[in-house]
C-alpha cells in the first residue's frame, strides 16, 4: 500500500468516520470541505510520525501541507527524504 492509499485509509476510517465517504479525490480540499478539522490534523500528524517515521514540527502544521491528499503525500515524502 502506497503513501496516498495509507493516508486516505486513515482519513476515512479514523478521522472522517461520520461523513460516510468511501474514497477521497486526491485534490479535494480536506479543510474547506470539513473533512479534516484541527483535531483531525493532530490525529493525522501522530499517524504520519508513527507510520512513516518522520517528525512534524509545529511550524509545519499549516494549511499548505494539509489541504488535500496530494499535498499531504508531498509533505510526507519530503520529510522522509530529509530525515
């Protein structure tokens, strides 16, 4: 399972459970659509750190890194290269 699929799975099964979505468009605005809120971002950060072995600094928790699945994947892959 790739990075995008793992992130989509955790979003659908752990964070956006009550929305009844079966999948997410990789470019769908997760924040604007209300799929992810501040608590969801914190859960996602913990998942990313545990699963991908990266460290997410507070300064990196900005909308640009968490807008959609593609931006999250880009962020994770960049963090993995820089560790």
